[in-house]
C-alpha cells in the first residue's frame, strides 16, 4: 500500500462564540483559532469542501464559512518579473 497525499483546503469558519470550537474538530483539523476575531481555520479534504461548507453553515453557532482560494492560485512564478517590468514600461509610456 503506497502513501498517497490527499489534496487539502482550508475553511475559515466565523463563529458567534468560541465555546463550540471543540465541536469543529469532528469536521476536520483545527489549525488556528483567533480569539479576538472569533474565527477558526479548519483543514479538510478538498473533495469534501462543498459538502462541509453547507453542513457548517447550518450550525447554530456559525456566522459564515469561507473557503480558501489558495488552490486556485498558480504558485509558479516563472516569467512574473518580466511581466511586471513590461507592464510598468507600458504605464510609463502612457
């Protein structure tokens, strides 16, 4: 049996109160809890994001659930410096 990496994504769960933070552990891995801003960063499998977002939003103590956009962002930066330099040159010409 080979080890297979599961694609994961973070969900930011805004709550009314942090008393129920322990209940969120059953949905995924709690990575961070902000006491001041009252949100929890929860890591879940990427294929379960839509279903868990719906489930979590129906909980009584949850204000809203926001999915992270990090998987959608390209992490390759080949040629980015050249693109920035050409766009700055175009702006200087105008």
